[in-house]
């Protein structure tokens, strides 16, 4: 297998809201907030659902890579419930091998309320449910050993059983890639993420603000200097400024695609990672890999949802 993704198995529930709705519910636009099941139900009770789809950051990337005709799989913890069944069906439909046998769990399958404001920004409220209980026991070591790249998401990292899953995957992987996922996620786990980036991960994806937060930088130049000291691929998206890849003294840049009719920024980073990793496993140059990532992310933000 070319790439195995490990992440939170979350059913995405997409809804359009006003900026006032975010203010009323004390939500910070463009971020991800962890909530419990009661809060999830309270929020969704007054909203119209636009779409539900099997999601999660790395799962979105893996589907994107599969759609480019690559052999990929995903590991994520679900419950044997209605959302769990929908989740599994959604991945199989996209030709993604799903390596988790669902069974009755104490917690329901995770779900994420994706709130889309008129400016196309997305604000996420995630109820992790059983997704957040993934452990080393859920990771089949043969699948990791027989994959070229293991792709992990920062959202997955947490002390306890998720950390054990993270550690096992890194230990067994040939090449380990990771997404920083979200600025608030970086802030919560800054010391741990910094250790991972410096010493354990081979390919790191993140946006400009996430990397600035990670190293407490005062400018983007500090991020570039920091990345040059690492013997690994640091891939940074910068919105309208494009994207860059840094490996030691080599800095490769790619411009963004202009004049897009943006509808929803959900999945932009996930599909960028998909395009870049597609290039990586098919021996593209770094430049061509960045361009493929930019192409996929520009397509997904012109539609609702995180799938092409």
C-alpha cells in the first residue's frame, strides 16, 4: 500500500450559519472546538443540514489521494451505530481500504459540526466520541510496515491511548507524515508537537499561522530559518500567498491560483496534503508536488464540503 492514514473517524455535518450565530454561541471563526455530545445536539437542533459525509482531516486527504488512483487505506475508530455504518460505507465508496472492524463501544461514532459563514470560512465543533479513544491495539502493525507512508493528524494526538497509537505508528513507519491540523491544536500540544516535528516526523504539513504558533515566531522569516535547520520536508500553505516547501537550504515556492469562486474553505489543507503526497509517491519534483496540492485545494474550496 502506498499510504495509510490514521486519524479521527468523524462524520462531518455541514451547515450554513451567520456570523451572529458564532457570536451568540461563543465560537471563534476559523477554529476547531471540542464539544460534548449534548452541546453538539443543542447546536445542531436549530440548523439546516446541507450535507453529511464521512470525514476527519486525514481521511479527507486519503480520499483525495484515492481519487488520483493510488492504493491507500485508513485506520480510525468508530462505533457499530448508524453514523459508524455511514462512515465505513463512505470510505469504501471512495476505494479506500478501511482497517477497523466496528463493534459496540461505550461512546457513539464521532461527528463534527462544520459551520460555514457567508465569507466561506468554516468553524468546526467536534464531538470526538469513540474516535478519540483510538489506541495502539487498534493499529495493525503489518499494515503500517507494508505501507510506504503513514499519514497522521495533529487532531488525533492526545495523552493516553491516542498517544500510544501515534507512537506505535511512528515506530513502525518507513516514512511518517503529519498535519499540524489547527492553530488551537498546536497551542494545546505545543511542546509535544515541537518534539515530533524536530525528531520524529519526516514530512510536516501546516499553514503559516500554525508554524508561527508552534515556534512562537514573530515573523514568517523565523519559520523559514527554523525549517532550514531540520533535515525533513516542511510544507507550509499561505493562502493567497501560495505555498512553500523547505528541506535544509532548499526552499521551493508555488503561487496560489487566482480568481476562484470560493464557496467553502473546508478541506483546503486536507486536499493540499493529498496533492502533495500524490506527487511524493509518484516521484514528482517538489515543485510539481506543490502545484498538485495547490490544484486540489483550489478545486475543493469552490464547492461545499471537503471532497472533490
